[in-house]
C-alpha cells in the first residue's frame, strides 16, 4: 500500500504549512488541482522547448508540440483503455469537462420527463450545468 506521505512528496506545494503551521491539505481540486513535480517539470519543458499551437503550424516547434500532444493522447488512451487516441480530449479543467459533457453529449439525449441525478455534496461546477440543462430540456434534477 502506498503511504500518503509518499504521495505528498510528489506535490511541491504540499510541503508547505497552512496558517496554523500544519501540513497543507488541499481539497478544492475541482477548481484548481495541485500538480505533482513531474507535471510541473513537463509543463516547464514544454514552455521552454516547444511552446506552439498544435495542429496548426508546419514550422519545427509547432510540429514538435503536435507530436508531444499526440503522444500524450496515446498514453492516456492506453491508460484508460480507449479504442482510439482521438477519443481522448484534453480540456483546461473539471469545470470545462463537465460543461462539455453536459452540452455536447447529454443535451441531445435529454428530454422532458428524464432525470439527472447528482449528490448533495457536488461542487458548484457540477451543479450549475445540470440545473441549466434540466431547465432547458424540461428534465428533472434529482439530488440524492
């Protein structure tokens, strides 16, 4: 079993203390998740080596950025068992992902008399999109 202390070591910010001089605990991950050092390093490498628009340039760093992006999609595909890398879509965060799913996947399938079920403990970002969608579709939002 992996110890929490070992996982905390991967996240630089978790080595800091809160206002009570206790180890920082961060629970607002739906808004802005903390990054492990390996992600910070990968972002830094990207920004310093080939920060360019993907799929839009034929110059060297744009092609390198596109290659790195596609390689990441392939790694995610393998990790989650998707059939094709194009099924893996990167977004800026949970809020954008929820809105994308609600607006593009669920909206065409949701109608009057249907139900969307969420828990009472949902983050605001996972409440509002479903409220709006249910109101527009005539569906019922059920909170358990």
